[in-house]
């Protein structure tokens, strides 16, 4: 039953910590994503149409590559090292790496360099997704996985989409 699964998930510290971490990551990602258009238009003189075209490619390519790469690396390192902690080391390390890469976006003078750097920045930023959901799925039984994933998405988007663009 729904209530039982939700109660069991909230009692698991690993689920709580993973949910909060994913929500905070999402908060930053959606916040920055909401700021990029204004930044590109104000700082690099791009039109709305130009920003839309570039950000569509940047978001799609960065998100696709990052989500796949994060899951692939986490699975490979976990298997290679025989250590499940790599499921969360990959998102942690990629998040740390994303900070200086992302900060470069705001100091580069050329708009094409900025747009080009947004792709790896987006990819590195998206590397948390696969491992986060893998960890969530591993915390519950097979019959509870769909609800656990839905609850993780709910928490992540409630905080990320709810507060990130606003702040």
C-alpha cells in the first residue's frame, strides 16, 4: 500500500539524504537554467530566437550525455572496485567538477565559447541523475520501485522546479 511504502522510504536515511541531495542539485540546475537566457541576451547580445536555438541544443546534448555517462561510470566503477559507494561518488565528484567549469561560463568573453562550454557543463551537471535513481531503486523491493522513483522525482522537482527558478 501507498502509505506503507512512503513510510518505509522516509524511515531510510539513505533515501532521505539522496532525495535532499538530488533536490538541492536540481534547485541549482533549474535556477541556472532559468538565468541562462537573460545572461546570454544581456551579456552577449543574443536575440530570444538565438538563445532558444542554442539552449535547445545545449540542454538536449548536455543532458543526454551527462545522464548516460553518470550511470555508465557509476555502474562501471561500482563493479570494478566492488564498492557500491561509487554510485554516489560519481555524482559527488561530478558536482564538484561542475563548479569551476560552470563559473567559466560567466567570465568568457565570446558567446560561441560560452555556448560551447555550456554543453560539458550541462553534461557534468546531469551526471547525478542515473546514479541517484539507481540508488533509490536499490533501497526498495521490486514491487516498490515505481513508487520510490516517483517519490524521488516529486521531492526533486518540488524543490528544484518550485524554488530554483524563483531564487
